């Protein structure tokens, strides 16, 4: 499995709604609302990098209230 953390900035007051919507997406392992420069952090996983990319671009980034995402791939050192 391939995993990545997706760091999400939302519109003001939308973090809870964004987190709730993302939590319903297949492939999402964990969703947390956080403080700091990002509002929501998501751990996602898929069978391939391409599948993970499709989940992020076609599902997560379409959630209303998201203004920006940054994807950080998990590496096994």
C-alpha cells in the first residue's frame, strides 16, 4: 500500500465540514482537524501512487470549503 498525508487549508469556519466530508471518502485512513497553518490533516492510502493521486485530485480536492492542499508521501526509511 502507498500512503500520504494531505495537509489541507480551508475557508474560515469550514474545517469541521471539510473533515466530515473527507472522512466518508474510500481510502481515507484518518482525518484530524488541527491548529497551525493547516486546518485538516488526512492520512490516505491506496494500492498505487496513481490510485492515490486520483483519490486526491478527483475526490478530496472537490470537497467544498478547501482552498489548498499539500500532499506528503510516506516513505519507509
